[in-house]
């Protein structure tokens, strides 16, 4: 049943790309801190398979800290140009990807993005744009003539799905919703929901 959910996701993702969505990989991730206070932001999907949905960030920024303190998250893809509008919701536990996965992805990034990862103290107060640009220049000088290694506190998070919902828009709010869920026994089921 998970295979069916993933193949549905891949087909809709392909439709989103073909429909000209500005960035089909854009997804909202909702997290909560240790006290349960929620926050949400848009990140970019960088990998997905039966293990889950992956994005990359600084581990010590706000979202990284929240996801480590409270390792549960919800994702939302919204593709308004697909059919009459499609949303895909994913909920599940969060885990940090392996060092090998993070190293491989980091090596594929443009060099300026790699340098930016070293320069950024993500989510901390920044006195001025010039201060950040100076930190980028320092990183550039530090790694001149060499490959830029992955910063030690920069990695990826994988959301391991326990639920994947496909929401298909329809006129008069007569939407169609399908929910795939993993039970406590590890088995996946599929059911339709009222809109």
C-alpha cells in the first residue's frame, strides 16, 4: 500500500512539473518546539523513497532545533496548477539522514551555496547584510582552491511517513480525499475521507 501511495505521489509530482508549477519541490514543513508551539516554513524536497521525504538545513537553526527536540513533522505540497488543485499531506516521525547522504547532497550543491552554509548562523540575529557578506567572503578565502566540506552541524532530515493524504480539488468544495496510513502493526491501509 505504501508503494501505491509513493507511485501516486510521483505521478502527481510529474504532473506538477509538466503543469509549470514554479517549484514542484516546494513543501511547507510544520514542526513544534519542546513546549508544543508550532511553526511552519517552506523548504525544498531533495529526495524521497520508501524511507521518507528528505530536505537539508542547519541542525542548529530554529527548524533543526525543533525537529530534534520534538521529532515529529507534517509536510504539505500544494500544486494549484494540477487538475483542479492538488495537495499532498505527509505526517510522520523525523530522523537525521546518514553522514554519507548529507555529504553526497552537499557536494552536489553550487559552491556559493556551500560557502553560504558555512557563513550562516541560521536563525540567529544578524546585525547587517554586510556582516553576512563578510562571513561569506571569509568562507571563500578559507576554502580557496579546495573543495568545500560539509559543515559539521549541517545535514538533512527525513520525514518517515505514517500518513500520506492526497487531496483533489473540485467545484463547490466537493473535494476528493484519500488517506494512506501505517498502523501500529506496520501495515498500511487506504481509505477515503469526507471533504
